[in-house]
C-alpha cells in the first residue's frame, strides 16, 4: 500500500505528475515482464535442445534393440535348424 507521504507528494504534482508516475510504473512493470519472457524463452530453447538430444539417444537405443532382436531371432532359428539336423541325423 502507498504511504500517505508518497500520496501527498504525487498529488502535489497534479494530474500530470500522477500520469507521469503511472507511466513510470507501467514501464517498470513492462520491463520486468519482458525480462521474465526472455528468461522463459531461454529456458524453452535449452529444453528443446535437451529434448532433441534425448530423442536422438532414444532413436539410437531403438536401432540397437531392433538389431539385437534380429540377432536373437537369427540365433534362435539357427539353433532350431541345428536341432532338426541332429534329430534327422539320428533317425537315419
């Protein structure tokens, strides 16, 4: 809340003084808000870069897991074929 002496000082300048004080107050608030927006924008840019790196890591892991799965299927098929050869070799 404004102290009474400050109100008295402002009213001594009349309407022009009050308008000037309001303009200064608005500019100060605008500058503060602009700084907040700049900080928020900087955080968004940093987060975007971090998320880009995270997505890259996930993509590489997905490729690695896909290759591993293909290798496992290949080993499984090779073992199944070998088992069949062993079974067929014993029967003859």
